[in-house]
C-alpha cells in the first residue's frame, strides 16, 4: 500500500455524442485563452490597441501547434517512421505529443508575420506576451497528467505520482515495475508560474523593453526545463546526445542565445519603446483634431470676460471725462501715485484746470473723496 501519493485520472477523454473531448486539448485551449487575455491587458497598458493580441494570435497559435508537432515528430521519428510505426499517426495531434521549442519557434514566426502586417513592433509584442506564455505552459502541463505521460524517475515521496500499468509501457523496462514516479508535470507547472511572476516583477521594476522581457522568460524557463528534463525517463529517440537528452542540450543552447540577446539589447536599446503601435497615434491625432473646435469654443468663452472688463473700463473713462467738466473739491487736487492708470491722468487734468468749477453734488463728492483716499496709498498697492 502506498502511504501517500497523487492519483492519476481514470480517463482523459469524454464522449459527447459524436464529439470526443480530450482533456489534453482543453488544457491547451485554456492556456491559450489565458495567454491572450493577459497579453491583451499588458499590450493595452503599453499603448497598444485592444484586439491586436487576438488578431496576432490567429496567426501565432496555428503556427505554434504545427511547430510543436513537427518538433515532436522529428525528435521521436522512430515512433512513426521506425519499425512498426505508422506515419499517418504523425498527424494525430489530438493524441498528444507536442514540443515546446517547436511551438515557440514557429509560433514566433506566425506572430512576426502578423505584426508586420499590422505595423506592430514585434519585440514589444513579445515582451507583452511573455508572462502569459509561461502561464499557458503551466496550464498545458496538466494535459500530461490526464494522459499519464512524461513523468520522472520512480520515487516514494509523498507527492509521488501514481501511474497505471498500461501507461508504464512508454518507459524502459527496468522502471515498469514501479508504481509511483516524480510528477514532472507538477514541477513544471510550479516553475512556469514562478517564471511568469518573475517576468511581471522585473518588467514593472526595470521597465524591460526591446525583447528583454521575453528573453528573461526564455532564460528562466530553460533553467527549470533543463533540470526537469534530466528527471524524465520516457523513451525518446535522441535520449543520449553526448550523455544528455536532446531537450537538455536544446535548453542550454536556447539559454545562451537568450542571454546574449538580453545583453546586446540592454546595450543598444536601454529603456522601453515609447510607441508600440503607430496606428494608435494616428487615431489619437484624429480624435484630438475633432475636439479642437470644442476647445476653441471654450477659449472664446474664456476670452469674453476680459472684453467685458475692457468695456467696463471704457465706460469708466467716459464717466471720468464727463467729470472733468464739473467742479472739483480741494481734496481732489492732491496728486495721485498710480501712474499709468486712467484715474491718475484724470486727477492731473483736474489740477491743471484749477478749482474754479462749481461744487459737485454730494454723491460726486463722496466718490471723489474715495478716489483721493485710494491715491494716498503707496505705489503698487493696487
């Protein structure tokens, strides 16, 4: 009796009428949807247009699936083209058998074609998609759990994975007697989620651009993939290339390439792209032009107030000119210290004409006495 272990699902397919639903395919679809959703949010946050990620995914996803299947068939060609193999089964993608490196390579090619068609900066797009791709890989690995495939060496750890006898035939005979194995799907699930978190944090902290966020994702993923790949015992055609599995060598080579790209990009293009989708700027410019008349109306309304004040000032000058023809009191003859204002000029004119004019009314005397009091203030007080 096994003291503690992770059970495997009893089945990985469900028959829905004439349609056969496979858990492996569902995991891939869910992963793709999450990647598109998160990528779209990040793309919009960087100034991209809503819907661009979905449009590019129409190209990238089919390319990625073809690339993933090609990589699997090429690296495990004996399963289909060796003795007893059936070449037609190389097209049975729904039965499992996808290589992540082929998916990334051809998926990137499809995304590049779509980005060129839309005038989108490809490296900026790759940066926006990097965390979502890592999460998609994490979710997709649960398809291996449903298929009871790609597990690791035998173990009795509490989190060991139970594998049914009919699914142990894909490993060497010396391991078929064991019942529990390392759940490599679970290890990669956790690692890929950690990679997504790392990229999100580093991108926010250091404002990674020009493909560096994507390069960081590749570097971090390959480190974990190399470790997990070394634990797997499934039969592959190229399982001993200079003492290592082919996928381990692939991880090493891809890591070095991503590191070199990261360093080169950091030196040549520090910072982040300011414009990721030029078409968005054109639409913003059109929107700005359409709002200019409204802004003009607001400006005219604001300018109307100074004009009203100017008219009031002209009316005040006219009243002052009329007051020049009337007699002034002795108090109004004092010089005003408000140079440059109409009231100061009027007081000087009143001094020149003298005090021979008739006395003003009581209201006029009160107004002029107020002006005289204001003129006694020091210069600049107004």
